[in-house]
C-alpha cells in the first residue's frame, strides 16, 4: 500500500471514502451471513459523513496526531474490505468483530486528537466510537455457504486484529496502535495509576493513552479518578514531561474539566495554574490546548484571581490573541475578557499593548476605575503605535468627558492622559473634534486656586493641538493665548509660545500673524529674550522668527539696537543650536538694504561670529542654520558697497560661501550663489592687470587668472575662478533640484561680461558648463531659461563653441520655441540665428 505520508490529506480522505463505500457494497452483496454483514455494512456506512466532516476541517487535518489517527482508519477499512472479499464457507464473524473494534479504536484516536473540534463533529465521532467498541455480532446461526464460491481454503483464514509484514500494512502508526492493543490487555487501572505517578517517559506515555481510552469509553468511574488523585498526578507530571506527553496530558485534563465542576475545582490551585501558564509559551499545539483549558476554567472566580497574578501570563495571552492560530486567539480573547473584571489585570493588559479592556473601563467603569485607568495612561511609556491603538479603540472621547465634567482628581488624570495621547497627529484630530479647545482656554483663564494644577497639562495639550491647521477655524484663539502670556508660569508660557508659533506657522495663517502684530505681539515677545529659562527663551525666539517673515521693515523698527545686541549675544554664547538658528533666522529676515542694521551688526562683530560658526562645522547637521546664515551673508556682499565686500572677504566669507554651494538645502545653495554673484560683479574692476606700471613686486604666477587676464587674489578680487566656485556652481545645474538654478547661472554669468566674454566662455566650456546650461533650458524655470539663453548667445559668438555644442543645443532650442514661454522667443531667435537655423525654422517665429 502506498505510504500515506506521500499523499495530500484530501487524497487520503477521498481514498478512505472510496474504501468505505466499496466495503459497504461488498458486505451488502454477500450471499452468506447476510444479517451479520448487513449490520457490519450499516456500521461502515456511518463512516462516510464523519470522514467528510473531518476532511472539511482544514485546521483539524493539519495536526500530525489527527493525520496519523485518520491513517489508521484507512488501514482498518482496507482490512475490512480484504476480509469481506475473502469470506468463504467458514464465516469470519470473529475477525469482523475484531476489525470493527479496531476501527473503533482508530476513531477513538481521532476523537482524542480533536478536543477543540466543533461540538457536533465530536459528538458524532464519539457516538460511532462507542457503538463500534461495544459491538457484538450474533453467531448462533449456521452459515450457508455460497454455491458460487470454491470450497478451497479461505485466503483470509489467517486474518487477525494485527497486520503482519506479509500483508504490507506495517507502519509507525500500526506499531503505535499494536503496542497499545498488546499492553492494554494486561494494563489494569492500578498499573495506569502507577505508571502515571512514577513511570518512565514511555510508561507514562502508554498510561496516558490508556487513560484516555478509559475516560472516553466511560470505563473508569469519576469516583476512581478522585480516589486515585488522577488530576493532581497529571499536573505533577506535566511540568517535567516531554512535549508529546505534555500535549496528551493537557488534552486529558480538558476532557476531565468538561465532565464536571468537581474536576475543575481540582485544577484551580496556584501550582496547577502556573504549570498550565508555562505551557502557553511552548509548542503551538500545547499552547493552544493550555489556553483552551484555562479558558474553560475561567468561569471560576479563584482561577481568574490567581491567573492574573502569575508572572508573564497576560503578556503571553495578548501574544496569542494577536497570533495566527484562530482557535488559540479565540480562547485567549475569552480568557482576557474574564480576567478584565480585575482592574490590575486590565492594567497589565494595557502594558502588554492590549487596550480594549482599559478603554471599556474608561467608558463604563466606576469613577474610581476611570481615574485609575486615566492615571495609568498618563504614566505609560507609549509608542506611536500604542497611541494609535488607544485612539482607534476610543480612549480620547471618554477622557475628554472626564475633563469636562469630572471632579478635580478625575479632570487632572484625564488631562495628563490626553497629554500623553496628543503626541500623535490622529489623536490631535480626535481632540479637536471632541470640542476640547474652548474648555482648555477657559481653564487657562481661570484664577481659581484649586484649578491651577490643571493648567500645565492643559497648556501642553493646546500646544499639540495648535500643530493642526484645524485650529485656525477657532476664532481669536491666538489672541487669547497672547493675553495669557504674562499671567502664567514659565512652564505654561513655554507651552503657549509653542502653540502660538504652530498657529502662526501654518501656511494659511497670514491674517492671524497680521492680527497678532497689530495686538503688539512683537513688543510682548521681545522681553522674553532676557528670560533665564532656555526653553521659554527659545520658544519666544521661534515665534519672533515666524513673525519677522512678514513686513521686515516694520519688524526692524520694533527691534532696536538693544534687542539686536541681545540676539547677537545669544548667537555668540554656547547655547543650543536650535536657539542659535532661531536668532540667526530673525536677523536673516531683516531688510538687506537697511544700512543702519548692517552697521549695527558690524559694530557688534557679528560677521566673525557667523564665520566662526560655519568654520567650526556647527551647522553641519542643521539645515535651518545654514539657510539663515547664508541669508545674512547676502547683506554683507551687496555689490554697491565695495568696502563692505572687502571687509567681508578679509574675514574669510568666500570659502564659507563656496562650502554652502554643496549644502543639502536648496535655499542655502541659492543664497550662497547670490552672494558669490554679488562679489564676482566687482572682480573685473578689482583685478590687477599684468601690464600695470604701479606694481613694485610682481605677483606670484599662481595668482594669474586666465579669465580676468590679470592677477586675482580671493580676498581682494573675489574671483570665482580662484575661489574654486565654478565646479560646484555647475554641479547645481546638473543636479535634480531646480530651485538654485537661477542664482547659480547669475554667478556664472559674471564670467561673461563684455571684457572677459571669450576667456570666460572658454573656462565655462572647459569645466563642462555649456552642457549644464543647455540642460537648464529643458527643465528650468522661465527666469532660469531666460538667463541660460543670454549666456548661450554670448558663448555661441565663438565659432569653436557653435561647432562643438550647436547640434545638442538646437533640438532643445527648437522644442523651447514651439512649447516654451512666449517671452523667450526673441532670445531663442537670436541664438538660432547664430547657429544658422533661423531661416530653415523661421515658421516657428
């Protein structure tokens, strides 16, 4: 016979059904012992619906124990068929009886391994099992031989209850079953008890299997089970047994627990429950059986009380609840529900990441229970995933209700819990929709002493809520917060300043910012620059930075030299980078053309402070700081003030600007390129001609510049070539980001001034700049395209460049003429004319 292990379960089941039907058909058609075989056929016929129900239960059929048991049924059905086919003049009634009982035992193994199968399936299996085990055929009549059969000896005369090698039925499962049949005959209940108590692993295994048969066949009475202390014995062996014995032990305990409450009571002491809890973390099958038994025991209050105290139990139950095994998950859920009647268990579940019982307590529990749960949430180290889970399970709404209508202790617990939950954006939306903003503001305005403890968490929640643009629909929220600043403690001031900055920073908050400044927000905030509390001072600086972006001239009037000096001192002191960035950001927003502020900053030695910051690498990880510094440097490089440029260059500003060209920030790159362009505009006028008669000592050959045809020194002529700025400028054009294109082109364009156009074009071409400029025509902004066309027109005045780059440029130029901005067409026409393409393509113009 083919080994069952090599076939799928469905194939085995199909073959078993076929064997059953064939055996039934043969039994019904026999000409002798018709009554015996008819009865046998009726019994066999009952296997078909049971096999179908087992086969339909995929989870059940996935278990090796069930597969082996089903395999044994297949072998017994095959023997039954062979027995019927070989029936002859001597009626094989005794063999039929043996095969029937063997089928019953095989079915008993299926029942034993199917403890958590649907009730109706177990009932049908158990009923047929009992019927098969108790069958007795009537042998009082004489068989009538069939005339159609030969009187020769029956080929099945040697059939017995056990297969032999010649019959080809020997397997591991057969050996296992045979071992039980042989030993069971001589194994008394006393032997079973003795093996259970002190037998070795194999003896214990056999005793368990026999005990299972005895219980299922109702051979052993419950009084005997009690008298022999079977349940304590099983629990005593459970902790030290091998895995397969542990699984069988728990399955037997589950059967005993289902029989009566007295058996359950014997399983409720702490030692027994601790042993079962250990099984939760073991093999998946063992864990499934253990949680099933614990679930069945959970209707006893002592069990619920004791299980919750066992270390690690609730964590393992939550793990099983979220696992892939639906049966174990269902039993774990039932057990967790039973345990949730104890508030401490609910807290342990929450610590394990299962929050539904806690949320239920917040909604339906007593006032004391609600306070306990809210306090727990406030103290938990929550991950964003846990915050999301609490929010989705509905924790926010009952907490808001507690804050609105509870007593002082409840309100404080609720606010602290909400503060912890408000770190997640989704929960902030829930807070706003729950209508908490107005009550929070009312609380902050309250002067009642008993409510003062509530104001700090309330202000912290407002700060989080303000991060959502939804807050802008609440009229005058920002103005109310401003009015609270001077009436609050440092902690509350810090949270209010954070909230105000979040509100003012929203892209649609221009009206709010304007109204804040109309209500003297700048004058109110400037005194915070002298605040000793670093957090509060930083928050005030951040808000001032946000407000300084609009109407900088007006902001400068409020600032004055005294506060300007304070800001510079903050930047020069060893404070946090975030504070320095905010202070530098404020100064970067001041009008570049305001000479008064520039002179004040010079007097405060501000430029050396900035250069020192950049040279030390302090801004290497702070994009905002780079953007702010590069913005301020534009002020110190304005082309109309050569003295200021020389002052800045002498201090070492140019290497800093070149370094910023490689920043990760497009804004910083754009601003640095703008400063270099401003400096380079004056390079031609500042360079020293090699023909000058006034040079006493000729400069070094290293200082000679091909582009400017003279001697260039970085600190005195601001030469882009000598500063090494050209390659990083071209790299900006070759990159994916387009924001800094125009500024980079403006800087490179200073090398194409009339006097140095040819040498500048040659240098740009040598550094692969022409192709980069053409690339801007394909994807740059209109302003950048306009500048690129101006540069190409100058570069293509040289025949060599037209010959080398004209072909690659003309495709882009023609496409731009057809699809580009109309403002560019006249410049495109000039460049196409240079390339001698205008006449051929004149229809485009």
